[in-house]
């Protein structure tokens, strides 16, 4: 069955004493369900999806988000949401996030300068692209 969201969103670290702390959010793999409405081909829909993420700076550089993106995409997004393509937008200067998605097969597409207003500050955006077809052709 194809669904429109992932049930997993929190990244936690289990400490030696058995307690855990929140270290990040993978929020949710978000998809658009409009294509199948136009085509009538719900089982073949090429989902274009987003993947908003955040990880505590104390946990950067450990491969945690790279693994989280890979796991959510391959264990949930592709088989359960029929994700076939993702367009990823990353705030300019956030090379860590760019690398997370590049390690998962995304390709740099282009920069858009001064296009996003976040709390009164204008940001540029890096855009990357991932497709299942390209990944399977490797």
C-alpha cells in the first residue's frame, strides 16, 4: 500500500545509563500525491518528495544523518511511498547537509541566490536532485 508520510521522525541517542536524549529530527519524508489523481495510475506514481532534517551540532560529522536519510528513503520512502525522485533545497553555506544528500546519491543541480526569507534574513539556496532511476543505473 502506498502512503503519504513516514511514521519515524526523531533521532535519539541512548546513553550508557539507558536514558535517551533527542539529538535530531528527520521530521518526515513528505510526498505529493497529485500525479496519480491526474493520471489514474496510483501504483506507478513518480513521487517527488522532500526531506527536512536537523541534527544537534554535537552530533555532526558522525554519519548519523547520512544513515537516517538512507534508511528512511530505502526502508520507507521507496517501498511504502513510491518515491522515485527528490528535489532537495539546502540553505547556502550548509555544506554538511549538502554532503549528507550527496552521500545518498543526490547530484548538485544549481544555486538560487537571495530567494528565501527566513525570519527577515534573505538566504540563497543550493538545489540537489535524487532519482531512483539514476541510482539503479549505477
